[in-house]
C-alpha cells in the first residue's frame, strides 16, 4: 500500500514541486532556453524552428523509442495542430539546419541546469551522513562514419580504413542519491591525455567542495587523491592493484584499517614544474580491507583507499557499504547506452555529436526527475524504481500533454503512480555473467570498404 505525500510536509512538498516542474516544463517548449541564449549572446530570428522549439524537439527525440528526425517533425506538427497553429512541411531539412545553428554551450548550460534542479529535489535521507556522493566512471561511444568524425575521433587503429566507426571515450559524474548526471567530459579513444583520469582532471574543478567522489581502482592514484584533497573533495576508491599494501605498517585505526603515506611520484609530462612544486611530498591515505562473501563462491577481499581518515566518523563498515553501491553507476551508464541507445550516435559532425550527447543526458535527467517526483510523493527510494519503465511512461504522458487533452493534472498523478509501481528487485550479490543465449547470425565481418561504384553498371535481371 503506497503512502502519499501530505500537505503538511512543507519541505518535501517544495522538493516535489521542483522535480515536477522540471519535467513538465521540458515536455513542452521551455522559455528557459531563450533566457540562456540571451546570456550567451546567441542571436536568432523568431521563426518556426527557434531555439526553444528546436531544443524541445531534440530532447524529446532522445527519449522517444523512434529517434528519427522524421518522427520529431511529425511530433512538432501534432503539437502545432493541437495548439491551433498551421502545420509545417514534413521535410526534416529545416529542423536539421536549426540544430546546427545552436551553440554547444547552450546544451552544456541546460545539462547543468537540469542537474541542479534534480539536486534541489534530493531528500536528506538519501545522502551519506549528510554529504552528497557523486560516482565517476567511463565508457565509449561510436558515431556515424564521416570524414569529420573520423578526424576528431579516429576509429580503432587495428581496423582498416572504411571498415570501422569513429570512437570516443567519455566519463560522467552521477549523483548517488538521485542518479542524475552532473558533469561529463569527452575525448578521442586513443592518444595523449585521453584516458579516464585525464578527463576527470579536466572537470575536477567544477565539483563542489565538501562532496565525496566514489570511483573504481583506476582512479586511486596519488595525483587524483591529492587534487581532490586540495579542492576539499574526499575520494573513496578501491586501492590500485599495483600498489603493495601491508597492514603490519602504518597508523592502525582498527583491524585491517590503517593510515599510510602516499609519496609524491616523479613529475609527469603533462604537469609543469611550478604546478608540481605546489603538491606536498606526501599525503595521508586510509586503507581498509573487508571481505565479500557470496553463497557458492569463494570469499573475496576488497581493499579501499580513501581520504576519509576519521574512523570514528566514517566506520569501515559504512565505507564498505558505500563502495558496494558504486555498482549503480554501471547501471546508469547502461541506461544511457542501451535503454536510450546512446551507444551509437547518428550525427555527422563532431559539433553535432556533442550536442546529441548532451541532449541524451538532458533527457536522461528528465526521466530521473520524474522518478524523483514519484519517489517523493510515495515515500520511496528513487534507486528502487525502474528507469526503463519511467521513460516509457513519460513518453506516453508527454504525448497527452502535447495534444492538450485538458486533464493534465490527473494524467500527471497517474504517471507518478505508474512509475511508483514499476520497481526493480533488491538483489545484492546478484551474478549475471556476460553471456549471450541467442546465437548471432553468421555474417562475415567487413575487411575492406564497400565500393561506391558497385551498383553503377548493375542491370535489371
């Protein structure tokens, strides 16, 4: 039996309205887009495909199951006719040109704005000891095989020209409490300063002080620990596999719990001499080890490295439980790449690819905001709600809003109740090996590019 939010809960009512208004504002053309355009100094003419209309079409295109531009134009015409306006041409040329005219900075600002609105709707009971926890992880995306994309994001070196797709590496910062994505960085897959740690360094200054960063063992280096400490950010990560850890040494905090010193390594090539001298010769890092037991499997040991040195305030059991929740970032990335099909991007130029990525993330945050509104209304934890179910329900609700059915309030309440009913099971320790049951079709892999003149001299049979 679901318990609904009452009018007496003023604090939760304010957060509920913040999440609800964010979603309902973006389901129709949003005036916030015009405000940001004015702040950026972006000039435009008031035409059918103005920035407000174009951004709305682009974002709803990423949420829709059919992500074609043709469907986006058809959605626009349905809204215009329902609003008493004249239908426009069904050709997609004008819409695609309008997307190209918009600056990338507009989509970056909109992503930060949606992330801020989601954070405003966060309930304090979802935080870790009153602190915001953000998770960082990386992934790759491929994109349309065009000359511009190949130049900016070259394909894998092992692939022959014309037989692969441009590929880029990305990282993202996700909120542990809400699941919303706050920041992102992107680079080519190979080359200097394109690794995940380099991308994190590029956005580390945008992370607010006082937060906790949750990461895997790839990020547990001296430089990231020291940079985080300088910005008053605490890092909790699994200890790097190359670091030798001996619990017989160091300042003991408890059983398999100690404080050790990480000494400053030699200056890396990407760091200047002046910047190198600003870092201390050593930093204090806390190591703790715990066991993970699972029925039918061998017991595993996990060693964490963190800058949370106070064992009385942050016990080893609490940090172990916190790191166990890091796996949710993998599920968030899966929602972006699989459920929202961001794994392969459709745009033909690097600038449009970056816009498409940000639109996917804005749409992702809108779905998360709807889940937050439902969780606040029915006193649920947002991480227990189904992202796929919420995205499907939101798409159907958006169509009713566009067609002006006249019962938007009742439909919104029905949407939140539907999302609250679509929960995912709590299955700690679940093991799902990456195996395919359905056999793939035995097509040959492309070993050389297709001949553009292959059909030039073809004749009818």
